[in-house]
């Protein structure tokens, strides 16, 4: 599996993502600058990392969505290529329209930085195929704007189509229906607020994220 | 031509920041303060001289970037 991590100004989990991917794949991960116009040839997985791209100006992810690399990412997703948006990456995906809904200020107004318990709701995707349905996992969260909002019709559709992939067991941020991560209609684009890439080494943050990367490697190699 | 764009959360979208501002105003003794909603104001200078054309362009700007219409609504004021 060839992975590429997009680097925006003020991305700060780009190297965490690359470290996790390299540990899991044993291969070098491409770091792609936001002003580039294309992805490296043969890219299987694009990771939009966490951080505060463009200082969260206007809205989280709004300016990153205007970057020149985004056209290539949209084309990659359109062709069925895998895209994983983590934290700020999830915000970029909702701003771009690749995923529905929006992420608002946490209901409690506080920045939350701690491990949280999640339920893997659906296993029908390259991202979650190596988890068991209903499996409890713990990933760290670190966000101030992770409160997932969408209208009821959208939420019903996400649930009806099995596109709510992760739910919070104890909702930390007010997200509608405890949603922590969702999939697009074609099931190749995942956005989630918690950080699976910070949960690949038992020495730092647990290892519950490994199954996501292992599943991607198996599905995409 | 000068334009001002007001961006606010749609009705029904929870505004935790507005709520916190309301609580703080109550704490300062402004007992009559009820619900508070906050938003942003963006001032834009335009070289366009035709008001209708300016308004159309501003609407396009709101839809494409300035507002996230999933959660926000916008109003445009010209002149």
C-alpha cells in the first residue's frame, strides 16, 4: 500500500500519521505539500492529518479546502481511491463536501485532549474490516471543534446506509447521535475526530488503531 | 463599493459560544439578557460599481467560501 500524507501549513499530526503508516507498512510514506497539484503516482491511500490548517481561519478546514492539492484528492476519491481524514482532516472533508455535515465548537466549549472509548459500529469498509462489529476501542481525541452536526435526514441516511463507523461511548463534544466517524456513499472516504494514528504503539497511546491500518494494507495492497 | 457580510448560525443550530456569552452577561448583572447568538462580520471592498452584479458575486462568495451553509446563513449589505 502506497500512502501519502498531505501537509498543510499548521498541520501538526502529519508526522504522527507518517510514523504510524511507516511502522505498519514498512515503507516510506510520501509527504505531499498542499501547494502541489498531484499525488505521487500509484498512491493508494491519502491521509488528511490532524492539526490547525491555516490557523483555523474562517472555519476549521475551510482554507485547506481551497488548496491546490484538493482537486487531486477529490479526483482520487472519485476514482474510488481511499481517503482518511483524521481530526482536522475530517473537518477538511466536510468542508470539501466529500463527507456530509459539519463540525462545530464542542458543546462544552473546552478543548478535549484525552483517550476516549469508542464503538466500531460498522465493519463494511477497508478502514474497519479488521474490527468486530460492536467492538470497543480506545483512541485519543484532541479537538475543540468536533461536535458533529447534520440535519435529521442526513443523519437518518448515514445510519440507514451503515455509514456511521465509530460512535462515542460517552459523548465528549455534543456530536449528533454520538457520531465520531462517518463514511462517504462509495465507502472509500472516512472522516473521524479521534486519532487512530496515535494508537499504534502500546508504549504511547495503546494499539487499538493498528487494526485500521492493517485493514487498509490488506484491502489496498 | 463596500460590502458587509453577516454570517450567523442557522436557527436551531446550537450555539455554545452564544450561550457562554449570555451566561457571562447575566453574571455581570444584565438580568434582562435572554438568548444570545453570535456570528461574524466580513467587510469587503469591491471594484464592481454595479450593485446588482456586486450582490450576485457576494452571494457566490458566501456559497463557495464565506459561509458553511450546512450550519450557517448569511446576509449581504451593500454601500
